[in-house]
């Protein structure tokens, strides 16, 4: 197919020009034909020109908001296809989700095949391919006591997100850590579970409180050397430096000192005096 110039004088590739022509003439050329194969009768049809989210490779070819003779509101979606595309069924499924998310109306999909070869595209999803919903688990509706009593450490960790008196957050976190200690067969296991706890508590901005509890509670492992912990601690340090959060700075000082940094280097990082660093370390009985 020859290339054609658009209104700005740019050269359009044949395929793009072909698609544009189909869209512009869909109502006059194809809609009367398609009407014969619909299970409903169209009363009015208004074109929808809004673009869908760009997480999809291309725009829809033809999308109309339809009112039937029974005054039912729905969308009519039409795609033009000139070759047998074995992925077409999945593209249409993707379109369905995007279109419904945007317009919240029932959708009737049509693929109009214009090719010369015998059509062999799938046009129905298998039963196990159909999305019918998902199971919803709201952790904040689960009793924390039930989660704490679990024999599975990964379940115990979730207890701070469960249902409990929020005035007892510190006690819940302490009990979680204690339960993890009881259930860990090795120091490596405990280290892993504590790292997971530190990671998750950031979601509800409880990481500083959790870190303080871990500093105060006697553990048989040095959790500050864990990669996830150190990464989270670095973020806490930055937060403390940027917002002047005294508590965050103190925890940062403790973590760096336990990780092996010198008092002088810690002072340089936080732009504080050596005396100030020593005061913090003495406060937490580390000197």
C-alpha cells in the first residue's frame, strides 16, 4: 500500500493510514452490516473519542456508547482484523478490562475479519481463562490474637496489621518479636523473620517503633547487619536528616555504630559533634 501524507505533511505508513480510514468510516460502512449480527437493536450510537490508558499497545478501532430500543445503555466495541491473530482473544480480553474500568457499562465486542485466508482465530476464552473475581483478605479485619497464636511465623508477623486496640501497638509488636524468637529454629530463621517484620512495618509507618523495640529487646543475633534492615535504616537516616526527627537520628546512630562504623564517621554523616554521638550511645548503654 502506498504511503500517504497527513495534514501536517508527514508521511504515514500504509498500515496506520488504513486503520485511520477504517475508524473514520466505521459508522457508515460497517455499523449497518454489524447490526444484523447483534442480539440487541440499536436506538442511538455516539462515538467515544477518549483514549484508554497507554498500558496497551494500541487504541481501540471503534467504540460507541449505545442506547437500545429498550433504552438499555451499553458499549459497542469493534476491531478490524486483516490477518489471523492467535493472540486476538487475549487482546480483546485486555480491551474489555480497560474499557469497563473507564466507562462501567456492559460491553458487546465484535472483531470484523477482512482477510482473504480462512479465519481460524479463537473467539472464546476457555473456562479457566475467564476472570470472574478474586478472593479478598482484609488483614485489618482479622483478629490480631488469632494471628499471634499461629504456628506459622509469616502469619504471626501480620498481627500488627490486624484488629486490636491501637493504643497497644507497642505491646503487639513486642509479642510478635517474642513469638518469632520462640518459633525460630535457627538464628538465620529469626534474622529472616525480623527482616520481614521491619520491611512490612514501614507500610504503616511503624518501623521506627519496631526498631526501638528491637534495640531494647535482647536478641541473640545482630539484626542491624541484615541487608533489608540496613537498607531500611538508611532510609530512616535520610528521613531523620531531612526532617530533623531526633528519634530517627538516634536510631540511625545506633544502627551505624552496631554495624561497625566509628564514632567519628557517624558524626560526619549526621553533621554532629563526636560528643553528641557519644551522648546518644551512652544513653542506650552502648558505651
